[in-house]
C-alpha cells in the first residue's frame, strides 16, 4: 500500500513495528491461554519469544524514531504514560453509582486491514467476555455500524481505501462521541498523529505493540464514560419531564414567577402530602342560579367564564395558587406550593382586589345585557395537608384539612360584596388591615364560635361597598320576617320595619333579637304595591334594636325597584 499523503519514514516505522507487534501479541495471547488451561510447559518459551520481539522492536524504534513534534507542539498524554485514562467521576451527591456493565452484553467492533491484528485482538477481548467482532476495511465497518449496535469501536489508522481517520469522520457524522466511543489502535505513534485523531473525534488513542491490560483499561474507561453520559442524559430527560410536569400541573393556576421558583427549586413541589400553614381564600357568587334562569346556556357559560377568568387573573397577580373551580366557587391557596412570609397579607389584598374587579366586570355585563353579579369572599389561615390528592389513575394538587372546612364555613356566611377574614388571618396579615364589626359565627360542626372580622380595606385600598351610602326612608316600610336555618324557614314570624335603605341592604328595626350573620326571609309590605319577598343576611347591630342587613338574592325587577326607592329617598333628603 502506498499513500502519497503518508510520510515515507512514518510508513517504514509502521511496517517495521506491525509484524513485531503481532509476534508480541500472539505470544501474550498464547501465554494467557496456557495459563488459563494450566498448561505451563511452553510458558518459558513464549516469554522468550515475547522478550526477543520486544528487543527487536526497540532496535527498530532506535533505527527509525517517530517524526518530531512541530515547534510548540504538545505531547500527547496517551503517549507519555501507559496508564489508563481516569474514569469519569460524577458530581458528589447521594445518588448511587451506575452498576458495572456485564462484559457479555458489550459489543466491540475491531476494524483493521491486517488479519493477524484482527484475530489477535478479537480473541484476547473475547477471552475477557466481550462480544468482539471484526471488520477488514473502512467501508465494511461503516456498513456494520449502520446496521448493528456496537458499544465501542477499536479502529486502525492506516488502512487501504478509507483510512481510519476517514472512517472516524464518517462515524462522527452519524454518532456523537458520547454515543459511540472510538479508540484508535495503530503503530503510528507520532504526536501529530495522535492530535489529528483526537481533533477528528477519537475518544482515545493506543499504540502498537499493544499492552493489552492498557487496552482493556481504555475500553472499560470508555464504557464507564458512556454509562455516565447516558446517566446524565437520563437525568436531563427526567429534569425536562419534571419541569414539564410542574408547568402542566401549576402553569394554569399559579403565576409565572411561582412556576419559575418551582423549576429552580431542587425539590420542586413536594408531592405526596405534607403539613403546611397556608392562607385559604374562598369565593362564591351570590344568587347565581336565580340570576341565570332567563339566560341561554351560551349566555350562562359566557357569564361564568368571564367571571372566573377575571378572578383568576387577580389571584395569579397576587401569587396565589388556584386549587379548583367548583361551579361559580373558587378556592385559592397562598403558601403552597411555594411559601412566602407575606402569604396572609397577599391573600387579604387579593380579596380586596377581587371585589374591586367585579365592579368593572359588572359594567361589561351591563353593556352585554348580562346580570349584575355579587360575590362573597372568606380568608382563613391554618394548618392543612398539601400535596397530591386522588388515586394512581387520577390525581390533583390540592389541600385538605379542618382549615379548608373552616374557610368554607366562613364563606357560607358572607354576602355579596363582603369579605370576612378569620382572627388568625388578621393577626398574620399585619398592620394596615382595616376591619369593621367583630363577629362570632356559630357554624355547623364547630365546638366554639368562629371569630371573624368584616374586612373594610387594606392600607389605602377599600372595598367598593365599604362606603355604601345608606339613606333614611321617608316612612318606615313594614315587613314580616322569618329566620332561615340552612334551608329551613322558621314558621314563627316577627314584626320588622325597614328604616334605611342602600343599593345593597337596609337597616331593619325589630323587637326580636337578631344574631349577626343569621339569614332572614323578609316579606316587604310597601304601601303602593303588592308584598315583595326578599332574602337578607344580618351584618351587625346598629343603634337600639336595629340591625344592618345585606340583601342576598334579588330578582332583577325587585333590584330595580329598591334602587329606585334609594334614588327617590336621596332626592327628598337632598
């Protein structure tokens, strides 16, 4: 074989070293086989052959030394030391190391145009348990690599047709270094030869005559590197799946800032359940079902979606987590999956902002001919279990516990436009929380009354109805009242009178003592029309035997009538 690109001196050195390397290799092969078979009769002779070939190789190397490195060139670390390359060391951590790879599962491809070299190397690798196969030229090697899976390639440099470097470049077009390691095996030991091979994409470089323990160590090192890189790739895939899971699970229900925090956290969301102190926000529309009785399904859906989208934007802007939508009800969490020191305060601020947002929403609804909406909000702080809830087939991230039930109890006592906060929330929210009446709720399932406060505002922000103007009526409007317990209306009626009226409620005087947050059914008896039946909730006592009430469910016709009475009373008073 003659290649004009190959230095004649390098060719001569290669041709001298190759047969001597073969003699050394076969001597070592036969020696190892004799030892394995306990046949020691020829060991001394084999060692003499090996030693003689070694001395002859030294003579050849002295007669034809390697081509000197160019000025300023760097000697190859592979030539300076026969020790195997250091194995890849993963970053410290609790993760256990990858298990050793069984040699029988490893497929090696030996590529060499010299039959003796192929035979000697495949036999020695096979004796160590590897599946060692051979290709006689570069074209055959690339064909086999395209058709079959191999773990490591041992590739000769000087071959007819496609050289080892040409094959190497073809391999790298198809597979990166991490997927298919290539170890160059050659009698060419000049530094520039090593550098050229490494620059072309070789993972390692060993020279002939082969020191088989070194070859074996280099192969095992590349296999270890490959396993570690595969592990890194798997971890990266796991990380990508984890991040996708977090975005899928939380992206629709928390702010982008919270999602980013989860992705940057080493633990991510701690699923499976953990105790955590959070602040819960519950909201619900008042009288939604009666309001929508005259609407088409499309109008109901538009109304509900517009409301939920508006409230979701407010909650996410305050870095809350939307746990669920139940009909027109919303449950939001502040403090999970990420906890912040101001969770309670942000929840209170969110409640104020939600009530402000519904004002603008009602303006849009009015322009579309849709009903006026009113919402009650409760905010409570307490211990919950947060994590995955459900079964293996269907799970959701959420919260459970008595605090959730308590928040629901508080919310059931709210009226439209109102925010009730628990004593725990008021304490943790800090300064600037402005409240009205302190109320004690006798809720079902609780041993003691729940202390709540009628929220009026936070810092400079006030609830829209906090300054709701109450105007005196020219003449009190008589009424017949009933207390409502759950869905049961007490049969016993009591006398009452509306003395003041606002757009959302009234002042009711009655000889009967009415508990705050109790529900009432009032049959109004105006002088100029038939009796009108409305429902209301007692907010707080006023002067004497009067209480302030909030209307909870008003048909559109009655709402217009009452607003007309307020406007008329305001004109007379003015």
